[in-house]
């Protein structure tokens, strides 16, 4: 017997921060920022990532990254900048691009998200916080949101209105979802019924995969900070140890031809604050021997399908 093993990994690369903030002063860079690039799976050949930026006063290190089949751990990128000239202290934006090349056809030429860089003339000594990771809880009923540095928690309170921090909070997390700080750099969101956020899927990516942080709300926890985190997003990652649904359906063991049937699945769990869906039908242990038998079974199946579609 010949067996063919098919690899089901999907090749893609992600960046940990979509928006960076770097400081520039009269005498040069004042503070830097950075992010990481991660491959989704081990490549079969070296993957070279070349970084580019049209602003000559934005400095990126390294300018080229190499992932190998034996070493494909996330790579870190550091960014800083200087003023174009000493008299021009206006804030400006720059874009950092990525291009991939490899003899591994799955990675060669893959598109990678750009990184936006805000260059600020500021007395701050560190950049404002940015989204580092969003991951679903194992039960699917919420997400943990992690920032790359301590924040001021908006106003220092442990509970915060989700809509204060996040765009699209109600459709993503459900009406009345709870947002609570675990510490100054980590937040937990607990969904309510109607949450639409779903884990990131590269091949079927949608806006429903991401958590969107509002700009101008969060700062570092350092006294005297003037800069705010920019508007940014992060894809929601799948849970590390997802809990499978536990199905419990109560139903009669037998039923008469003209009796109604009630199937009670209220004891089922594992939907992560979302409704579980069921597929059901009719199985018979006898062969329809007459046209009337066939018509009866077909009619019953049609009625069940109609009831299912109507949510009965």
C-alpha cells in the first residue's frame, strides 16, 4: 500500500506591529521602536525578507532577514529616525515595505503587511504602547489582548468600556462585552451573545479577524508622557488549547407516527458565547418497498428540512 502524506500548513508571514512610533530630536534619534516577522510554517528553502523605506532619514536594522528550514524563529526589526533638518520638527509618516523571495514556491513572492512609522519630535523617552498579540481564549468566549509595553490603562481603572479602547467593539465582542485589565500591559475581553470576531485565517481573511485599537487613547505608564498610541489593528490568533464543544441532546427514545418530537440541546456547551448549529435528519432501518413508503419518507424529510430552516 502506498500512502501520500499531504502537508496542510498554509504559508504566510505576519508582522507583530502594524504601526510604530519613533522619536527624532535635533541631535538625532531619541527613541526607537520595533516589531517581529513570523513565518507560519518551516520553509523547505531559505526565505529572504528585504525591507524597504523611501524616507532616507528612517533607519531600519537589519535591512534583510533570512529564515532557514533549520531556523525559522521570529526575527526582530529595529527602527529609528532623525529629523530631515533641524528646523523641521513636524510629525511625519513613513511606510516600511517587505518583499519575500525563496526557492520554496509557497513562500516566494508572498505579500506581507506594510508597517506604518510615525516620526515624532518629542521629549518622550520611549514610544507609546502598541498591540503585540491578540489571542482567543481556549473556550472561545473572549480574547486576551497584549501590548508591547506597560500602559496607563486609560485612566488607571481595572475595568474599562470596550468602546473607549476599540473600534467596532460592539459588533466584534457583542453588546455589553466586558474589558478588564489583567495588568498594565494585558487586557481580557469577555464576549457576549452576538460576538462576530473570529480567529485569523490567512486564506479567508476578513475584517472580522482583527481587533482595532483606537488612536489617541493609550499612553505609556511613565509620568509626563505626551505621545498616544496610534490607531492600529492585530489579527486574532487561534487559541492555544481549544476546548471542543460538549454535545448533550435530550430526546425520547421512541416516538409514534403522529407524535411531535422535541430535541433539547440546552445542556450542550463549548460555543464560546455563540449559538451551536446542528445538522439532523432521518435514518430508517428498513427499505421502502412501495411507492407509498417512498413518498412517506420523502415527505417527512421535507417537513424536517423546512422546520430546520425555520429554526423550529
